[in-house]
C-alpha cells in the first residue's frame, strides 16, 4: 500500500527579520495510507458541502481564524460554532499521524547564526527520519511514500528537491543511505489552488502546534485535539522535535 506525507508550514522560515509575536517556524507533516486519505477526503468534503455546497472551498487556517474570504460566513456565531464542531470532529476522528519540527528562530540564531543550513531543510530532514522510524516500528512493508509539499516558489522548490535527493542518496545523521534505499521515497509539489485536502489538514494541524510551542501554559483546545495524533511510543513523543 502507498502512503502520503502531506507537509505544510506555520510561520516564516526566514531568519533575517523575526516577528516577535510569532518567533517560531513549524514544518508539519501528516502521514496516512491511501485508504486513510480517502476517509479524510470524505470527511472534509462533507463539511465543505454542508456549509458552502461546494467541495472546492479550501480550508486555510489563517482565513478561518480571521473569518476571511469564504469564511466570512463564520461571523455568524451559530454557523461558526457548528463549523468548528464539525471540523474538530473530523480532525480528531480521522486516521493520520503527525510528525512536526519546531524551530525557535531566536534560539537557533544564537546557537548557529543566520548563515547555518536552511531551517526548512533541517525541519524536513527530521520529518523524513521520523517517518522511516515510524514505519520500522510497524514492521510493515509499504509501496511508495509520497512527500506532498505545498509550492513556495520555483527557486525554493528546486532547492528543496535537491536537499530531498541528497537525503535519499547520502542519508542523514541517524539514517544510512542503505536503510533509506529500502523505501521508495518520492517528492511532489502541489499548488494550494489544487485543493489538496491532505495539505489543508497539515495546515490546520501546524498552527496549534506553533501556538503550543510559543506558550505551553496558554489554553489551546486545538492542540489538545492534535496531541493524540503525534507519533509517540509510550509517553515519549517521537514525532515532535524542537530546534535548537
């Protein structure tokens, strides 16, 4: 069976100017099988049809929070309550596993400087490693593992694809090239306008993880919904990594 790892981000990965109100960068992957993705598609499309009578609506965390674009309907508090209830249920009950990297940008600069490796690449390397560890823990053979990443720009996508190929060919600190070659890993870039529900799920999951990283004491109901989905073994979360 083939698997998908849909990857999206929360926050800016640049190190030149740090937004004090959002000083972290989160790269979030949601991992699922083909059959599990069919279930997620069904649940998201049902919500879109119920509230907009249109499956082409694109769930975007910021637009939902700001009640912007199609989500202006959420200014009606009754509709908003019903929508959030339906979305929370879909995110909670859908089958998927979360693997996410969190970059504390100020701490990262203090430790490594601004000229260190691209933080997006470091975050992606962690997600690749943990995905392989996850499948090894299942002791199951998979077909192809597709890394589906939202397009950022032609230059950035080419650079990231080169980094991905380097991981496959040279391995990482924890993974040898030989171990990686036992898996068929492929990378694909998709535009937000293509309405990929897996990428929308990743976007919705990334934001509460970022808010949790910035203030663990603050009430964060959305993170509590996501938390059980994070790749864990026992009490240890293997699917969540803070850098530095």
